[in-house]
């Protein structure tokens, strides 16, 4: 694929990293192959993971094509950029098309990035994973490489104000490749989750202590931080999903009301439920 946009985007990102005074801890980047297709399974703790996780492939001289939600491609600003970088649109209403496109990219020899947790982890630990990552890697016949980010949640994440003050450490750890066969996607997804959890544990323990003192909101509870436990995070996720569902229902109702003739309710009835005819 021709990459006219990616090189300047990478240079811009590196300049932004320098301006923010970010310090990087990089581990295991040699596990990303220099040639051929590979699927990167990345943990999700921040709104900026999309930008920083691609940095893991730089030592191998690769660029990453991310699978991202369709809304990002529909946006008038981000959409043209996403398409120029040859990322993959994920339409939840047509998941098979997105899946097939991911397989096609991988078979073409591209490095594809996916967030198998689907949404940001409020506990900053590994959530339950979707099976799509192992199924994609198995069908395309490519290695599945766990990638762990740490420190990105301190920049911009759910339930906390963004903080782009200088001097933060960003850790990027790449685990050893897995080779799913597709024979048992449940077991292979559990294996991926275990590999990501173990890599996350090592990454947290290697992170500078001075930057994550006990009680830090960005540190998981079992490490002495004040982040929600996985159970608490699951409850918060459920509440958020219900609130979004209510908002969508209200928006649909408002649109239906707006489409009715003045003074009429649904089915041509007046506001009191009586027909105006």
C-alpha cells in the first residue's frame, strides 16, 4: 500500500511526544516481525492508545493498520485521515465485512492492530476479551502478538480530566507471539488474555515507582492504587451502557415527534391521545 500520509503523521506524533516530554520504556519490540502479516492485540486504557500503540512497531520498521469503529471514519476531520492511513472501519452492524477486510489485510502482509477488550478498561486491568482477535489470526495464518500499554491512562481516559503536562513515562511491552489455530477460539482467547495479563503485570512492576505512588487513581487496586476493581469497573460499564441506551431512545423519540405534523402525537392523534380527524 502507498503511504503518503503515514510518514508525516509519524513525524508529527514524534514531535508531539517530544513536546510533551514523554519518556518511553520499550520492551520486546523485536517480537513484531519485520516482514509478513501480524495481528497486534493491544490493551485499552486510554483514548490515545490508538496513537501510542503504533509506536511499538517502529523498531521493526512497520506501520500498523488499526481496526477502529466506523464513527471515526464518518467524522469530517478524522475520517479522511483514517482512510489515508488505510485503517479498517469496523461497522458493528456489519461485523462480517470488517472481519473479512482484516483477514485480507493480514494475508497481504500488513500489520493490523486490534483492541480485543473493545472498550476502555476502567480498572486498567485486562477485561474479558472478544474472540475476534484469535479467529482473525487463525484464519489469516499470522502470529498474534500481545501488546501492553501503560501510562497512557494518565494522559486521557474515562472519568478523569485529561492531563498533557510534561514528563510522563509511557511503557510499551510486546509479548511473545501466539499462533492460534482456530480449533478452539474460547481456549485460545483465554490464552491471549493470560498472556496480556502477565505482560501487564511485568510492565506495571517495571514502571517508575515515583510516578505511581500508592493510592494513585491510575494504578489498579490490587497494586495499591485507587482505581476501581474489575468488579466495580464492570458495574460502571453497565451503568454507562444503560445511560447510552436511554439517550438513544430519547433521541429516537424526539426525532419521531419532530416528524409528526404540528400538534399531533403518534398515529395522527392529538396531544391528549384523541384523533384530530
